[in-house]
C-alpha cells in the first residue's frame, strides 16, 4: 500500500500497533504483527 500526497509524492508512514477493546467486536483476543509496510497478520482466538 502506498499513501500519496496531493502532488502524488509517496508519503512515508510510520505504523504503530494499536488494538482497541470493543465488546461488540466478533474477534476475540485480537493481536497484530507486521514484518514490513506491506505484510500484516491479524491473530485472533476465532477459528
């Protein structure tokens, strides 16, 4: 994924892990890992 500004220049993004608790969310024990700006894995207790 690339984020671009109004002049179509690629903007470098520093991603931050943030997992918020939501009692109405169907995903339980959600955790996130990433190895690069292009690969993200969501871990849940759901099958």
